[in-house]
C-alpha cells in the first residue's frame, strides 16, 4: 500500500485533500498519494467530490512519456520537458456535487454526476472542479459510481471516432484491440448503430467481446485480419499496429480507417492517404472534443440497458501504484477503476 506523503507546499490553514500525484516521469513508482490543496469552484464551475475515476492507457502514456514513434518532442512541449506540468492524472470522474460557483444553475449540491476531464486531467483526487457547461451529466440511475465512470474515457473516445465514419444499419466494422476500454465501448456503440462488428483480440477475450455484441471474432495470435481477403466499411485501430499501408487492403472503397493510436508518420500521412485513396484516414489524441450532449447520450444508452460497464479490476486510491502497474502490462480488459472515496 502506498503511504500518504505530506505536501510541504500546502498553505497553512488551507483546506486539503488526498490526491495521487507525480513529480517526475517514469514507471508506476513515481506516483505518490499526497495531501494537496483542495480546489474551490470558480464562477461557472462545479466542485465534485470524486467517488471513482479510471486509470487508463492515457494515464500510462502521460506518466511514462511512452508515446508513439516521433511524438516524444511534441508531447514534451505539452506535458513538460523535465517535470510534469500536470501533477494529478485521471481523465474522468464520477461523484457527487459538493458545491457550485456563481452563475451555475444546471447542477446543485448533492447531484450525482459523471464528467470527462480530458487533457486537463485531475481525476485521481478527492475533489475536482469542472466547468458546468463542459462534458458533464447526471449519472445513470441504474449504475453505481464505479460502473458509471467507465462510460467516459472509452465511451466518449469510441463515440467520437465512430461518429466520423457515418455508420448505418448493415455497415461492417472491424475493431482491432476490441477488449480494452475503447474497444469494448466501440463494440457496443457500433452495434447500437446497426453495424455488423468483427472483434480482433486474443482468444482469451472471445467470450467477453461476443457477450458485448461482436458478430465475428479474429484471434490475432493465430490469424492476421489483413490477410484473409475480407473487407470492412470501417476499421478502428485501438492498438497502433494497423497503419494505412497495412490496413488499406481490408478497407472497402469509400470506407474509413479510425486510428485511435498513430505515430507521427501516420498523422502526417493521413490527409494525403485520404485524398489519394478516397478512404477516410483519421487519427486521435488526448485533445478530443466532447460535450455534455455526448455524455448524456451514453447515459441514456446505459439507462436503457444498451451499454454495459466493463471493469477488469478496482483499486483503492491508496493502491494507485498497483493500478498503474497493472495498466502498464497492456493486458487489462475494459476499464481499471480507481475508488477514491468509499461508498
């Protein structure tokens, strides 16, 4: 269990909170649980008492600076050259509104909410302030906090990318890396749009992805999905090993390649590849734009029983280092949840 370290910078008499911080880049052991200053909501903001967050692959990449080839210099400018600019990770939260700033009328103290923090991070803390007009919505009534928080990172990422591909009833979608947070969300959202979904993962995950609605399955340890001659309207690459030169042959004319993970070469080449091939090639990153309507959409699906939370493991805040260690293995199924306040 990770001991709580006192923060010498906390102002005398200021209200404090526990948070998982990191002050240098590196492995899981750079993370420490400390007492830091608790935020107060400014005008237009909501202060959330955080019940749960997730430890995602984005947290892994930011903490370790393990980024796709060619992006090290660019990410250093964003994340910090020598030390992290953002000290508290966590891109999503589920919790209870503690208080609101002036001008906020959509939420009040006691409301149970979920919110996407995005590249601002801050979710691995007991409290966080978020804009009331940002990607925040009332928590699904049929989910607990730990289930509800799984809608955000994977769900919003999948929704944004699938929305670029004009998926309709009968569309064929292949999801490479279908058992992670984004992949498990993408299966469910693509099925909701009426697509025929083929999931690519290891054989150990077949039962999981089929339970989420996958119509077809390819075990990447025994077969290459680009080699059997089948084509798809949409290929979503959640792994980073299916750039356009490899995936082109399996994308139907006018189809799309959705690169959840891409290196610098893939990013720079995407526009030209789209123009020359007539196929959409698009990539993502930490700065995807999400809205309150996007969150509310996922909440509605969850309340209608059309979106299921997929949780691999749950850790207490005090055990956040162990959570990072597990995420670093690259073997998680769905989401790793961080329990911040006890229910």
